[in-house]
C-alpha cells in the first residue's frame, strides 16, 4: 500500500520533466498511476468483503509510538476507488482541457498527481498523526491548484481563503484527535473508534475533543459558517473543481464523520451539532444555487448543499443512515464530477459559462448533452440512476429513526432540500443546453472524443451503478454494518423501490422541484435575499480585516523602531511569564548549592567578567564598550578552561575574537560616541529590567540542573567516543559523529546566515572575481623592499609598514596552526570549527593590513564557493558512510600499512571536519568582503582607504 502512495509521489516529481518532453500528452502517462491503484483496490475487494482487511504498518516515530499505519477496510476501499478512478479520468481530461504549451502546466500536473497521492494516503490512514499530515497536505496542494492562475487576483484570493479556512480547521481537528487519542490510550484510529464504541467514560475533555474534530470536518466539507470558501474556489481550473471540489478533497470531511461515527456519534453534542449545521448548509446551498448564472457556481453551491445532506446522514450514527450516506458519496462523486467536466468543455468550446448566453447546445453537442442529462438526473434523484437509489435510501433512513425523535422534522427539511436539488438540476440543464428564445446561438467548436470521454464515462457510471446497485451494495453494507441498528427492518438499496412513504416523498420532491426550477418561478423565488447583509463571506472578510488592523496596532505599539524598547518589551514579558511561574511553582526550593566554584581562579574570572559587564554600562565610546564586553567573553572562556574543558574554552575565545572583528567592522560606519540620551531615569528603568532578567536566568539554570532525575546521556560519551568515533576528543567526536545531524543543521544555518549578511550589504547581484592588485611589469629594488604584502604593488601610500611586516610573519603561522587544529582535533583540542576560526582571523589580519585588495590576493575565490564546498563535503560524508556499509554520517575507520609512512589510520569524520573548516572560512570571508571590503568600496571621496586609519570622529554612511 505504501508503495502505491510513494508511486504517486514519484510521478508527481517526474511530472514537470514529462511535461517538458511530452507537453500535455504527459497527462495520460500520469493517469496510469491512479489507474493502476484503482485496479489494485478492485483486486483487494474480495478480501475486504470477506473480513480480511489489508493493512501495512511501518515504524515512523518509535519513541512516541507513531507508525505509518495504512488500512483498507470497506469505507476506505469505497472512497479510495473514487479518488483513484475519478483522478485517472480527470488527468486524462486535462490532455485536451489545457492548450499546447500552457504556462505552468508541469507544476500543475505534478501538484494534481501529488494531491491524488495525499488524498489516497488520507483515506488509508489508520493513525491520527498520519491522518493529520495527509489532511494538511491536501490543504496545501489545494491552495496551489486553486491559485494555479496566479496572475489573476481572484485566483490568489480564493486560494488564500481556502488555505486559511481549511488549515485552521485542520489544526483544530488535530487538537481534538490528540485529546481523543489520549483518552483512548492509542493513536490508531480503528482502535480509538472501537474504544469509544464500548462503555467509554465521557468527560469534558472528550466533549471538547469531539467538537474540535467536527470543526475540522465542517471546514473541509464547507458547512455553514465556513461554506463560502468552496464557491470562491471555483476560480480554479475546471479539472480542479471536478476532482477536489466534487470527488475528493471536500469528501474528506464526510469521510472523517463516517470514520468516527461508529464510536463518537453517541457523544454529545455530536448529533445536535451535526444536524443543525448540515440542514442549514443543505437549504442555504440549494437556495444560492438557484440564484447563480455561472454554470460552475450553480454546481458549486449545489455541492455545498449536497455536502450538508451527506454529513447529515453520516452523522446520524445508525446503520441505515451510514448506508445511505456512503451511497450518496459515491453517487455525488460520479454525477458532480461529470457535470463539472461538462462545464469545462462548454467553457473551452463555447467561450462562456453564463447560462444567459448559451442557447441550443443540446442539438449541437448531443453526446455531451446526454452525459450532462444523466449527471443532472442522478443529482435530481431520477430513476434508474444511482442518485435516485441513494435518495430513496436517505428517506427510508429517516423513516427508520435515524435521529430518533427529531427524524420526522429533519425528514421534512430533507424533502425541501431535495426540491431545491431538483430545481437547480433543472436550471443547469435548461441553462446549458436548452434553446432560449431571443438568445443568439454561440459559436461552438465540437470537442474531440478524448475531451468528452471523462464526462461520458462518469455519466454512464452513474446509470450503471444505479441499475447494478446490487453489485455495489455489499461494499456499502460492509461498512454500514459496523454501526448500530435503529430499526427492525434493515435498509436495502434497490433500483426498484417499494411503494410507500419514501417513494411518495420522492415523487413530491421531483414534481415540486421541476416547478421551482422553471426560469420564471426560480427568478421570482430568489429575487429577494433578506440574508444578503449578513453573508458569511462578508463576515469573514470583516474578521480578517479586524485581525489585520489589530496586528498593525499591536505592532505599532510594541515595535517603535527603538532597539532598547523592543528588548525591554521582550525581557519584561520573560520576567512576567517564566519568572512568575518560577516563583509561584516553588522550583527554587529544590535548588541545592554544593559549591560555588572548583577553584579560586574561577571566582577571580567571574569577578573580572562581572566588572567588565558593569564597566560596559558606563563607557561612552562604542569601541570601548565592545572591547569591555569582549573582556566578559574572555573571562567566560577562562572559566571553561579552568573547569577542564579546553575545547569549549578555545572555541569561546576564538568566537569572541571573531565577533569583535565583525562588530568593529560595523562600527566604522557609526558615530564614535554612544548617543548622549541616557538620563539617570532611563538608566534606572533599564536596571530594573536587567537585574530581574539576570536573576531569572540564574534561577532557571539552577532549577534545570536540580530537576535532573536521570543520568545525563553525555556521561557515556567518553567511553563511546573512541569506540564509535575512533577519537579521544569527546567534544569533536560528538560534533562529527554522535550528534552529526545537529552539526549538519548548524552548518546549513551558517551558510544561510552568510548569504543573508551578504545580501543585506550587496544590494545588487554579486558577480565577478574578488578585487586583486594590478600586475607590476617592472619590479625595482625599491618596490621589492617595500612589498611585504602582495597588494603593496598597487602603490598605496596610506599603509603601516610595521603592520605589514607583522602580518607577513604571523599569517603563515596562523594558517599552520589552523591546519593543525583541523587534523589534530579528533584526538586533541581543536577541530574543523576552531581551525576555521583561526584561518578566518588570519585572513582578517591580512585585510586589516592591506585592505580589500590584499584580501582578494589571499583568497582569490568567491566565498560562496567555499561555503558550498564545505556543505558538500559534510553531506558527502553521510553518503560515503552508506557506501561503506554504515549509517548516514557514521564514522568509518580505514587503516593499513603505507610505504614510507608505515601504519596509517584514517577516520572518515575528518572529511566532515574539513567541510566544517571550509564553511567557517567561507563565512568569515563573506563577512570581511561585505562588512569590510564592500563598505570600503562605497566610501566617499576623501575618506580613508582600506587598511588605513580612519578618523573615528567621521561618520560614513553605509
């Protein structure tokens, strides 16, 4: 089963390439995937009907007990047959719906195929978390499909509206599913339903969970008050409307109600809530359908009405109601997909969907008209189509006490809804195919056989399913029998009904519906619309605009452009939130202090760090403040070193030095002095914020240490470092082997940060080689004597000879030390990160001594190349581990005897460390070229050259 879902994903990924090669002829190839799945499901039906449910379980998150559990019972088989069968026909239909070379066709084909796979996985899911993931995948894919014509404002607005409504409903549903799973003690949907079907206790949490689940269902299936998003989504291409909004996505809510009804229907307020919303939706959708002139909108509002009808039956929680509901799901998918595809043909060949402009198409397109009449007749409930059979069954279900004492009033409303259904079905056929006096016949380009195949097949399928309902009934009954019986006589779906109340109500609904559907009558009935001022869509827009205005007001209040104000707001919220929780929770009472320090030198380092922090608040010069804060960082490094952590101390010192360099580069563009606006009152206010924050962080750290009840996992690292990673340096082995995935993620963040920094400074696209010194054709003894650096050949006069000499002597040493740290870090303090920082500082020295041209001479490659190579090396280590028979990013040891060198031992994590080294060097280089060299290049005329001593009193705009 999982293979079939993955096949859809593979086909979706391959779709853009197929479209580039085959253009729209790629759709039949893609249709083979759902068609093959359809055939596989048919082959499984004998086992399903025999009670042997095919299922597959693949571990996903074992620690949480979450598995990718797929299950094909009678309900899942019925709905997945619709998903795959209609999906294959819609893909085939796209072959002629879209013109050759249509824009975005590859993306559309991929997303539509991916949606089919996600919907299939949703129907097969037997785990609440897998169900939710697939639920939201269908939401995202629906957003992309509805907004396919992104150049149209209506498409973008409809896509966003559908995304917000259904995604919000999905999140609410997740909360409900988690609550119910917690109560049942399982995440398996089948086990959860079975638990609630027994004598399960009902609590306020369970009731809230049921309501949350229903919210997810009604948003997905467009019930009141969220019904407005579905008609708006008709801005999507017609194949999307036929598949998502008739046969697949909107059925997800109905499917969820059908899936959970056997266990949750008896939990209040399931039935009252479902009945009230479903009946309102059914009647409102039917009335709205009679008011529309766009054929797609007639069908869209009719879909809203039918979805209300389906959920009303599904939510009854009885055997007969479930049988009628599932039969209606099948009938609706067949006739509504057929009608949407017919509208697509009319739109493409006639150039309009306005029923006021269409006339006489019935005679000019008899095959298409026949398919549409079959679909509309099934929608109206005329014999012998499947729509008639399911409508009769629906009436019988209410007569069989589907909702207990409320069954008769609900039946009356259902009959009224059926009258409206017959009326808008009549309006559709009349509007699309009837000859209207006084209306000019539109031009008509007859569709080819392939274009008309899908609607004809679906229309004929509705007729065949109605006539042969006895072959379909066992599958529907297999699900219906999982619900309790509410009436002694069991309902049976039959094309030849028994004479009784249900048949009489059906005849009444058809007769009244035909009368109401007459153009003159429907126009009079829908001329007035008293509820128009309170339409749900207007209310929705008002809510969205109110939220936007509120967010703008809150942002204006809290984000005033002042960094101190923003930080103060964050810190005050931090103190009032976790701070009060810490004090009221009594966590400080568990803190025990055995010792303050391991040695007096740690106390001295702490005192130095504290003094630096205090001095930093009093310094008026920006550079002085930065240096004092740097002193605090070095004091922390000293504490690490005294605590026996040389690797951490080395990294802290190097990071502090690199940070100082970056900050100093930025300070060159700022005024020398800190703005003199800090009055004593302002200092007191900041002190009142800073001291509680410091105490809070100290308390949280102490509580976290005292709360540990289990042995830390790091206690086993020293023993595992050499056994797993073949290294004696626990810190380095942890970074490149034990927690290599974390390091890989951090490298990706570093690359993103470097790109972000460069993008903020380089307003235009970076291109070309790094700046380098011009060649000097004639070298004289004078120039040779002064050429301590390669860029000195430019002839700059604003240079410091002593700095150049020191750089010439120190740079090679620093590079050798960086290489030493790289290679020795696996067994001694160091590693790729420390080595990269040392190399970066060496490049910084060359930049300070010689400016941007000297930096270009030192590293004549683009920083992006180093970043990319570093990430490639680190990621390639994971692939190499697989080739050597290990796990991803697992260290492998290669050793053997080499001539001259003797016995050599090589660990593959060294390649990972080289990647870290290159990424860090690339980051520093990008910072130097953006915050350093690029700002040098932008200096106005007369400003100090790079490498010189700028006037600290001069402010240079960036």
